[in-house]
C-alpha cells in the first residue's frame, strides 16, 4: 500500500536487521531547507504503543539531521554507516562509542573524581560491554542499571545495582547516562546491550543536550531506582528479591508516571488555544438579491 501511494520502500540491509526508530522530515520554507529529526526507542505501532513504555526525541538540530541523512543514505545504498558525529549508530559506531564513554568514567574514578554510569534497557548479554562495566565498577564507578529482561551481568561489586521492573506496562525505553554534573552525557536509543543489537543490527541512539530534557530523563531513572512496589533487585547469586522496605512510603514508578501523564493531559484539555475568527457570511450576488425580493412580493 505504501508503494502504491508513491513511497519508496527499502526492505532492510542485507545481513542486518534494521531495528532503529528514525524519521527525517525535510521541508523547504521560503529559500531555506528545514529539517525535523525524530529518534525513538519504540516502534511506530498503534497496538504496542498502548502497552509499551517508550521515549521519543524530536529536534530541528541540523547536525542531528545530517547524521540521520547518513543513516538513510546507507540504507538506500546497502552499506553500513562507518562514521557520524552525534548519533550512536550500530553496528560499527555505537558499541565503540559506549566503550569510550565507560573508559572516561573509569579515568575520572581513578583520579578520585566523581563518576557514574546509569543504564535502562530490556536486556544485557554483550560480554564485551559487561566486562567493561565490571572494569568500571572495580575502578570505583557506581553502576546502576534497570534491566527488565535477560541480564547476564551480576552485582559482584557492592557499587553495582541491578533492578528489574515488571508491571502493568512493558518497560521498553533505553536510556544511557554517563558522568555527573555538567559533563554528563545522556542518550536514548533503540539498542539493548546485546551482541545481536550492537553487532548485527542497525540501531540508532540520540544525544540529549537540552537541560530540561536531561532533567526529565534523570527523573525517570531516579523514580525507577526508588520504586519499592514493582522493582526487584538482583542479588550476587543472580536471584531477585522485592525492594519493599518497612517504613517507606509506597512508590510504584509506573503508577507515578501514569498519574503525571494524566495530569498533563488534563492541563492540556483546559488550555484553550486562540482560534481564528469565523469567516464572514457569504454575500449574495446582485441578481440573487433582486429575484429574491420579487419572490417575496
């Protein structure tokens, strides 16, 4: 149906599954070309959108659009993206960039400076990244992870925290956070830390630079790590136990975000945007008025 409507449909990249969620809109406004780029963690699917939790980022940044254009051009030509400036793009320039950011946190920790790694994703099985995270923890970097599904990493160091949240909605968003303070780097992405994602799929992650959006992502992670109703914390032997503690006020992260979204929706309904004045009534022509008067007589 898309092709019948005139769309040029590309059926993937030979040897790789295209798992990225990327949209690039190009418009001509006057004599200028304008770009809108959307990078998401979830599929464009009306069914899963009702039960999955995901994140979506839209931007007019030309540098992000340039990277997105490289990704689409690679799909059209059947090649793999080898280098981009801002986006994380698997299979060639995502994993290596993640390793570099982990190494940066290791270096800060070894110098006695604050360091931190926080991650949220579906599954963790990539041995290279697991070993690198262990190296970071051994160097003193706090490693905090929300992993809903398969997790081959264990909290073998006291500064590793791994929780799983299974609730009404399926946790599907991926968030990568490296560093602290002003040097903190935050990404949302389509890729889990699984070899199939990092080496055998086309994945895309976007850097989040806007302070308000960074704060929003940090709040999501903060609330999830405080969840004491649906969250289970992994033990060194790989087992999981509930985080419920006596004396704590109950906090269900999914319920919290649902109520937050509901309040925002209610506020949006109360807001009445300015409307254009009604068009004037159509004026009758001369003959219509003339003959209308004769009929009335």
